[in-house]
C-alpha cells in the first residue's frame, strides 16, 4: 500500500530536507578536496622528520617523490630512512639499502610490516645515486 505524500508533509519540512542534503554533499566534497592536497613536504621537512624520529640519524640528503606521498632520507653514516604519510602524520622507518629498488613508476622502498612499500613517483636511479654513500 502506497501512502500519498501530497498534503501530508509540510512544504517547509521538504525544503529543509533538501537543503540538508545539499549542505551535507558540499561538506563531504570539501573534506575530500581538503585531504587531497596533503603532501610529505620539501626535502628539508623530510630531513627534519627523519632526524627527529631516528636516534643518531644525521641527514646527508633527501629526495621526495613527485606526488609528495613518499620520500627517502640518507644519513651521513649510510643509513636509509623511508618516509610516507600515514593519515595526516609523517611516518619514518629505517631500512637497509638492499630494500630500495627501481621500477617504471619510480623508486620503491620495501618496508616490512604494516608500514608497507613507499613509492617515490618520478624519482629515478640517478637521483638515488646522488644520495648513496660513497
């Protein structure tokens, strides 16, 4: 059985529901676009994050992926740190050089556990060679 809605629901209530749907959609769109612009930062920001997170880690150089979602930092003693965004914060993990490899998309740092791989989009082997210890 279908109940007729005409005349049973006041016009003001329908207008309020319509406005609520429009405002809710606009709020969701704003949240989605606001989060999309979040990036790891500059190489200087990455270096500061690595030095703060890892004891005795003095950064000699850092490189950030073109999309700003991943980075690598290399210490003066040859240690490597993989950096990426986890939610809104920057997470840092130390990895061995053997876990850094080149792919068609860029450089991938394989980090074990829940941290997962870090992709440096648009970064090539020459960029990493400049950071590698001599």
